[in-house]
C-alpha cells in the first residue's frame, strides 16, 4: 500500500493560458515535453468523499482518505486543504479485467479524459526540491500536476501535489515542494473552497 499526502484544486473551464505558461516554464524540466493523455474511469460514489475507485490503464486503483490535515497557505495567492491518502493497486496479467468497456454501460461509472503535465521533485534535507526524471528512484519526493479534464463534455482543470516517501517526511515533502513551486506563482488565486480530492469533485460535477 502506498501512502501519500495530497493537495489539489479544481476549477471549471480550460486551463488559463498564463497558468499553463507559468507551469511549463517554472515546474517542468523540459518545458516542451508533451503531456500525457489518457482516460480514467471512476466509480461514482456521491456519499463517499473519502473513497475513490477507478480503472486506469488496465489496472484497478482504490484510494481512501486516512486523515484530513487542515488548511495550508503558501504566500498571498494560495490556500488549500491537505489530506492523507492510502492507495492500493491491482493489475491483471491476462488483461481481461479492469477494462473501461466492461463497465461504461453502467451509469455508476463515469469516464474522465485527462491531458496532464507532471513533474517529479526530489526532496532532500537542507536543499531546495529538485526536478528529476519520473524514472529516477528517490526516497522522498512530490509530484506536481497540471491537468486538463473532460467529464460528460464539460471542461475542468486541476493543479495538484502528491507527496510520497518515508511516513515521517510526507508533510515536509509536500510543504517544501509546494513552497518552492509557488515562490514564482503570481496568477489566479487558489482558494481553499476549491481544494478537494477527486471523489468530492465527481460528486460536484457528475449528473
């Protein structure tokens, strides 16, 4: 089981051009690297904002919120709600299970199209976070994501931080990376009211 500390915001519409430009120039190792495009299929559970179940690229992912960690601030432009999540992954070597076409006829499952820019940061004591390749093995780090979302024909976008590593370092990994990234952020204010995880977002937008 993987444990992460996470911080996420959602906003309707397309990603503002100034925010996408800021992210590419200040967060990515390679500003012209192409984004990842994929479809994730979520189980819609409107009364379970602590539980997320989805099919992603031939595997089943189950996430559950272990704790709400309270509000965190970064300068004058950013406030969000940090949460602790556990993740369990299940794959099928035969590739006969966990396929979107097996469940999309059921209205309890909803497709989300994603176009995602992401960058992994390594966090070391007494050093600023450093962007590294996603293939690099690190003990403590945090992934930063800017994602364009399409659900039922409607456009949304999300900015997120997902810290991983040693349990005792998770909050430091999250805060150190977010502080470093947001040091150059002077764009649209990110508010705590718009800060929540995917289950809450699905309950908000799914019709």
